[in-house]
């Protein structure tokens, strides 16, 4: 059976209990019941003793059964508003030893009596830094493949919703990427979000045939809708880019196709193809759960 995974990975969820913070990963199309089974198997919490909610009041409630937003086991997680990276609250009886979700800082493990200087603190602070050099030297896109993708998006969808596909091609020793064709898997798109259906037999066959031709996945392409925006990517798109780079490799390139409406300078409108990558630090921050999904209705 196929799994529906957003940008190639499962749904990572954080679980806050009275004993600490833990994480579990489930398929993107999992139900509430599947999530509880995963928690039962990985964290050894009995199903009959487990209460879950998006409401932090669960942890202090004297009547947890009254907080029932995640009680319907047959509901899909997304249907009840649970998305990748979300924090859920978990209540159970008794106490457990919970492993720290994050490594202790150097301040926590320094020797007793050690005098910490301001310079040491400044040197140890994590910083968001710019990556000086791109991992990919260049990207060339086969004209027919690019035209076939954008023509369908333009003629059938009028750039009103997002559509995407995986780019297959080659990478040379100097990290020059050559995109030869696009495979568009089954998917669900809206004006702001795109979910690709992954791990299907069809995708496996495409991977196999591409390999026979000396090619492999080298990235992905998606179009932006005509909905007005003052940014290149929103948070969910950045996370998708980072997770695909982690899956495919440093040569993974994201190509965004956008539509410039007709104007005096361009009377008939114009389609733009732009290539992007996120930094290695961004990939790592995404894997560790630092990037959060865009709240519904916000940018």
C-alpha cells in the first residue's frame, strides 16, 4: 500500500507530558488511532491509559475525558488539524523516565566551579549563518520537459492551484545538474499547499526506468499559484524543500514556476522558472523540528 508523505518524509510530532518532551513519527495519512498505536509501541504507554489533545490544559485537567478533540480514532490527523511539527499534549497515570529531547548545552555539563566568561558564552551560542557557496554549481532544464509541465499548469489549472513533480536527470563531478524529465505523482494541491503521494509502485517503476537510462531524482519542481504573496516561500514550502534535500542529497534542486500577469511591458504575460536550494543548516534545523508549520490563514 502507498503512503502519503509530505515532501518525502513522515509527520514528526512532539509530545509534551508531565514527564518531559518526546517525539514520534507517523505516516502523513495516519489516523488518530494509528498515532496512539505508535506511541504505545515506541513509548510503552498503555492505550487505555493514554489521553491526547492539542489543548495544553489536558495536563492539569481533573476530567481529561472532557477534552476530547483527539478521541475519535478513525479521524485522520490532518482532518483534526494536526500537522507536521505540531505539539500535542499527552496525559497518563504514573511517572516515566523521559530522555531529554535535546542535548544539554555546554553550560549544563561544564565542571563545577568553572568560571564562565562572556567570551565563552558568545562563542558557544548557536547562530543562523549564511552558507557562502551553493552546493549545486548550475542547473539546466530540458526545454520540452519544462514546457510540458508549465503548459498543463497554465492551460488546465490557470496557475490557480499548486502542482508539482520530481525532476530526473544527471549530476556531474562539478555538481552541474541536468534535468531531463519530470514525473508528476498523484497529489493534492491548493493555492498554498501541496501534498505529494509517495512510495507508490508507479514512483518505484519510474525510479527503476530512470536508473536504466543512467538518471536519478535530482530535485523537484512546483508552481506557485497566482495568489498574491510578498515572499518566495512560506514556512511549509521551506520545510518541504529541506526534507527533500535531506532525502535526495546535496544536489537536490527546487525549481519554482511562477506566472507574471500581463502588463504594459509583457502584454501576454510570462512564465518564470527559478531554481533554489536551502542551506545545510536549514536542512538540519528542519530535521530537528525547529521550523514550524504556517498557521492556517497566515503567511
